[in-house]
């Protein structure tokens, strides 16, 4: 694939990740995540990893999407969550959250530069791996910020999954989509699915008990 062909899906991945994490309408955010996961599946296919593409489509889009919709509840039912996130973090907490995300991302960027800076890992197919590295870092930044900043547990689940996808792209960019890397990503997808299912169940339970969609300490703040 040409460089322009690599940049287009990479840019679209970033746009879909941002749409998923910034939209306060929860149903639209979940739909944006499913589109993001399907595009991730296509990206793995383009990188000659068909098994990973299939698993991403099934676990990342289908089953994780089902878990997110379960967390929302059936539309119109008394137990369903409000479709718009009204939770806002106090202004005095925002700088600390931004700083924590920035420091973590800086450390990740330094580590990536230290590993790939000499060109040994990316010399053979630099045109393919460098877009993966850049896209992975940007998506990680979005996911990390959203997980640190948002209060709503469903939006944190979305951020958790998007952050994981950024890590997977970073792994593929550093070492290529070889067998060992694909194995690590497959394990990561299974862990992400389990976390999403448990998180959605916790959210439904919290909302059923006392109408909360955030953790107790944060709600008190």
C-alpha cells in the first residue's frame, strides 16, 4: 500500500476515535466505537494479518459493541441509562488530569523514540510502520486523556478500549504484525472484552441501585 493509502485509514481511525471519546451522546459514541473497531479490523487485513482482522471484528466490534449496548440498557425501559452524559469534572481537577496524561504520553513517546530511533526496527518497511507508530501514539493520547478526564463509566469503558487499540497499533509499528505480536494483540483483545463485559455489568448494577453512573468517590467530589 502506498504512503497516501496508509495515511487515509490512519487519519480516519483518529477521527473515529475522537468522535467516540468526545461525543456526549452515548449511543452515538458507542456507534462511533463500533465503526472504529471495524476500521481497525480492515487495518489488520491490509497489514496481512487476516486472523487478527477476524478476531478484531468479532471481539472488538461485535461482542464489545454488544457489551456497551447492554450497559446502556434497552431504549425506553425504566432501567436504561440517560443517553446524554451530564457528568462534568470540576474545573480544578482538569489541569491535574491533563498533566498526568501528558507525562504518561511523553514517557511512551520517549520509549518509542529510544527503541526505533536508530532505524533498526523500521528500516525494512519504514513507510508502513511509521504511520502505525504515529497513529498509535495519537490514539493512545486520546484514550488516556478520556479515561482520566471523563466521569461517566460508559465513557471510561470506551476510552479503555480505544487506549488498548492505540497500544496494539504501537506494538505493530515497533515490531511489525508478526506471529508473536499478533499473539499479544489477541490476548489483549480478549482481556479488553472481559473488562468491557464486567464494566458494563458494574455500570448497570450501580445505576439500578442508586442511579449512579460514576464511582462513589468521584461522585462525591
